[in-house]
């Protein structure tokens, strides 16, 4: 009799249909310190949620780092034990920072697809680490619900004023110049 190993569909080109919270993917997470022109390197990110918005599927990804510095803290999910990080597809102890996250469409080009499998999924967490991730997810969902209630209580007529450099950016163009003025340029 032939033994058939089950195929993990998250590790195939059909990964978008099977991705779920707890999976670890390679994603080119944008970093402010890299600048706008740099191409970020693929790094492991923990999938905190997969949601559908306007008919399009998105993943909420938590930034993964091996650094032990205190610069990336807040709602961390640690994968420290060798057996845990090997099983999760990681090469060394990794901390996923829930406070540093991004919502990306599953079609985004920053997902680093493996050339053999066609998938960015490298592994999955489980056990106590999975439970810790669920605690972080719970806080994120609670904060989202609180913000939604506040917006609802304010009503549609009381909108927050737009803030320059957070909600919009102003480009000033000098007559006769094709490029926008940069900080420090003179007209």
C-alpha cells in the first residue's frame, strides 16, 4: 500500500487561499530607516490575521526581528526555543513585534515567494507561542473596537481635522520646474 503524505497547501502556489493566523511568511517589511528608495530585505513576519476588505484578502503582519535591542517592543511574540524556531521555519530565536505591523493585500509584491514552491510561507507557530499570539490579537481587536465605538459616538458630523504630513502631503512646484521642491531647495 502506498503511503501518501498530505500536502500543505500553504506551501504551494495556492497559499493565498489557505493562509491563516499563526503562519510565518517572508515579506519585505518597509523600514523608515531604510529610506523610500531602498528595497527592503525579506524578513519573517507573523500573520496575525487574514481579513477580506472590499472583496480583497489582506494579511495583518507583525514585524519579525532577531535583534535583542529594546527599540522594537510592544505586544511581542517570542519564538526562543530551538525546537520551536526550527519548527516555525526560522534559523534563530525571533521576536515578532505586534506593535509594528502592516496590513498588506495578499497580492502585494513584497511577499517573497520561494522559487520552488511559489509561496512566501516558511512555517507556523503552535502551542504556547500560538496562545501568546492570540493574546496579542485580542488586544489589537479590542483597540480596533474601541476606536470604532469612539468614531460612532462622535457621529458623522464631527470629523477629526486632517493633519499635514500624517493625513496628506503638500508638494510645492516652482513655475518652470518639473520636479517638486525638496526641503532646503530655493525657488
